[in-house]
C-alpha cells in the first residue's frame, strides 16, 4: 500500500514471489551480457526517483515526443510535482482519490505548457497491461513505481515486490509482461527479464536493513525495465537512506544473480495477473 492505495493487486507480476521458479536456460549468457560488476543502488542522498502523491485534479495537458504510444489524458502535474533531477527527468505521480498512477519521462514545464518524451497511466487496482509494443516512461512499457525501493518499507523490515534495474544493452525483443523493446543485441536479455539473488548467498556481515533488501532480491528479484548502466537498481528519493545500507548494497556481486523463467506465471498475455501459487514457491 502507498497513500492508502494498493500498488497493484497482490497477484500482480511485481508482487509475485519467484524464489520457486526454474532458472532460465539463458541465465549465464544474460548475466554475463550485463557485465561482471557489483550492484549499484541508484538512490541515496540526493539521488533516486521522487514520488509525488497528490489529490489535485488532473488538469495538465502534456505534449509528447512519442505521442502515438502515450496516454492522452489530463495529468496531475503542477508546480509541486517532483521531477527526477537526472537526465531521465521522470515524474511519478500517484493520484490519491482515484488510485491512478501517472508517469512521464523527460518531463519539462515550459512557457508553452508541459512536455514529455512519453506518458502512461495505470489503475493501481487493476492488472491490465498497456497495448502491446507501446512504451511508457520506461523502455519496457512497464510502470516504474512498483519497482522502486522505498525507505519506509525497508525500515519496517519487509519488501514485498520486485525491484527495477537497468542493463547497458538489451535484446530487440521483450517478454511478458513487458510491452516494448529498445535493444539491438540478440545475446543480451530482453526487456522484462527477471533475475534473482541466489538462495545460498552469504548474508553474514550484512546489517539487518541490508538483509531486508537481500531477502527481497532472493524472493521477488529484479526486473529489467530500461537501458542504462549495468546492474543499477532504483529506489525512491529520500534523505533517510542510511549510508551503511547504500555501501553494503554496493558490495553484492552480479555473479550472485541468475535469470529465472517466468513463462509459467502467465495467465493472459494482456494481464499482469500471475498464476497462483507459482510453482510451489514460498
């Protein structure tokens, strides 16, 4: 839950454990393609993707670069909307009265009004996916919000969803529930590929809060959602992220991850609702 709204239903892809799923046959190649390095939390201090919760009526009309694949509705953007300061300039807005999620990329307020690279909306109570081949504020055509780590959930001791991450190159394909591709490397993983931290990863020496994130990576894993620096994973902006947590997360090696085969989770190609339970996973 966030601001009284579900972050999609409990049986949604993002909220489904994958610790019981089989290893994907291309796991080793995909992990190697992303690069042999340590993880990098792309948040902490001034970094991260901000989330704006608002009750303001959606009034802003937005002009899009990728207009054919954007949702042409009014967006709840205004002078109080928090925009990611980095180059992607994501705006993640939860409209509290309707539990509707609005996301834009390359978001700018100009003298002539609001502009963005693309824009997408979701009903947070629904498992419905975007049209096939449509992008979103992410190259995979997926929502960003459900894949962001939030300090509030780590502090409470449990993260119950998958985490968004990026890879430097991706395949010219996508797999469910992703809707869009933005790659040209057939040897790389496709958009929507899901990875998990191996169950036997040694957690000794890590602090309790770091182990909360490690457990989430083992049970729910990481979802490849955009092109970017290899093994960068995202969290919401907060000044409260502990320096020790960030430092410890940077020590987790990419070699400790494996790709999983999520094909058995599919109920419908146009829905993010998963088969339940998934292969007897815990």
